C-alpha cells in the first residue's frame, strides 16, 4: 500500500487466499470471517440507522411471535390462518 494506512480485502496472507490489510499489517482471514464482515459493511450505512432498523426488526419479531402463538393456540394449522396473521401484522 506504499505507506498509506488503509483497510482492504486482498490476498494478504501470503498464500494467495483471502486476508485483510489493516494499516499495512496483513491479517489472514477465512471465508467464515469474511462473510459476516462483508454483510455488516454493506448493509449498515451508519450506526444510528442500523440501531433504528434493528429496533424495528426486534419489535416486528416480538409481535410476530405473539400473533403466531395466539394463532397456533386457537386455530388448526391452515394456510388461511397464516395469511390472515400476515395481513394482520402488515
């Protein structure tokens, strides 16, 4: 990188495999590490936006669990019950 501090994915571990260059130091990484890091970097525009979306997902999951539990305890398994539950939650 020519003395510049930076962060990027490349074959930095000497074997031609995936790795990171962070501030000029090579850090080897496997695919199991690269996938979650790539997902986080791409999907999160800022921490504030990520927290707001995370809160909305948490509330939606909790509401879905409650409605699902109520529907499962009062009704037989049927596609119409599922469709009504989805429409009720929006």
